[in-house]
C-alpha cells in the first residue's frame, strides 16, 4: 500500500543514485539500533525505579544502559552495520543514559534534601552532559583532526561521568547517612563532575593504536579483569566506590602525560552559534 511516508533508509535518501530499491533490509543493520533502543529503555526504567525508591535496581539499570550504549557502536562496526540513522539514534540515547538518568537518580536519592540547590546541581550536570556530547560529535566530524585526538578525550567522557556522578548513591548503599549535609556535599560533587565533563582537561582514552601491552603482561591483565569482575559481583558498591575514586585520581596523571608528549594545551572549541558553523573559536 502506498503511503505518504518514505521507507526506512538507514543512510538517508540518495537522490543521485536511484536504482532499484530492496524491499528487505539486512537484519545486521537493525541489531545495533535495537541495542540502542534497549539502552534507552534501561535508562528510563532506572528513572522510574528511583522514583519508586528501588535505588539499587535503579543504579543497576542506569549502569546497564551505559554499558549497552557503549557497545552498540562497536557492534555496528563489527557487523559492518554503521549508518547515519544509527549514529543519530546513538546521540539521542547518550543524553538520556549519561545525562538525564544519572542526574535524576542522584537527585531522588540524595539531592532532593538540598531543595532547590540539589535540583540546580542535577540540572547543571544534565546540561553539561549534553554539551559534552555535542562537542564530542562536532570534533569527531572534523576532517583534519589533531594527532592526540585518537588517544585522548577533551574532558571526562560522558559514560565515565555517569559512573562518577553516582558516587553519592554508592556511598549511601554502604550505610553513609544521607542527611541534609550529605545532600549539600553531593550537590557540590555533582557540579564538580559537570565541570569535568565540559572542561578542556585531556583524558586518556586508551583507544589509540599505539597503546600496546607487553606479551608477559597479557595473562596477568586477563587474570586481573577476572578478579575485578568477581569482586564487582560480590562487593558491588565497595568496588564501584574504589573504581570512581581511582578514576578521579588518575585524571591529573593523564593530563601531565599529555603535556609531556604534546606540549601546551591548545584545544579548539566548536562554535555554538549559527554563524559559527564551520569555524572554530
């Protein structure tokens, strides 16, 4: 049946090559998008569970959403199923899973006791996550990229920010009293993480081709991963607290290594106005 709506085209319409169109789309093109949709569902479910005071499940769903959102792009590349549609879906999912969901979970658990200050802190984090993701997308689309961009992020990446901003919740699970003082401290910490997201701090990504591991360290590293997962499954919140603290402590060392290797920090920011498209400030 003919309808006024165009069919699903993963890479958008191509008016320059109007050959015969396939009535069927390979399943491999849909699987990464399904993972992205599941990630959004997990993030939104985490918000619902937080409002129902089921905080442990809420944090678990937010972390699951972050995990799914982190692997959908890799699955798409492995299956050779990357598309413009999938890239847009992933960008929309990121703001939900790394910005809105963690902010609301932290707010319901602790920040609401700080009243308006707690809500402002949650808003600042969510907006900072959106700005961080927008900057990442713009920098990723540049044709001429700096040599360090394959090795370092500009600012703390959004998935790590989601893991870090939930630290007050981890501490609450371990028995720390969540009174008004705790709420104010959590609000200040939330703003700090928001600042790290939009900062110009170089953060090592570990994705560069030059990142190699000595052969004699391969098996110990694999064993270390097994031990970490085992500890995470048995002492979940203790391990998450240690992980968040360790990540924060490594940030200055990564920045110092960047400075030694590349010199003065000169990171060009993308413009934010309509007239700034295509130039840098």
